[in-house]
């Protein structure tokens, strides 16, 4: 992990088209702004983790409810 110290108004650039800017620092809280192309998804970590968990649960439930294919006469021959 890269650790960088920034002050309010300072920026970090990721690649050619993504910028993270420190907007405000108040106590233990830091507000940041993110400029990124619409094609780059940006999530808060806890939201991303919740979505991943829901996807895993849905995939597991789907796998449990899909019946196995029925055997045909062609399968036995």
C-alpha cells in the first residue's frame, strides 16, 4: 500500500484520468472528492463488500434451487 500525506486542496492522480482531492479534514474525518470516467466504478468499501456478499448468497441460492438435468434414453445408451 502506498501511503501519502496530503493537505486540504491537494490531489492525487491515478493514471491519466482519475483524480482524488482532499476536500476537508475535520478531526478523524476526511472528505475526499473523486473525478473519474463514468466507466470506472467507484464504491465505498462497505457498500462494495455488501454487494459482493449479496451476489455470493444469490449465486449459492440459485445453485441450490436449479434441478439437475433429467436423464433421457440417450444418456443410458
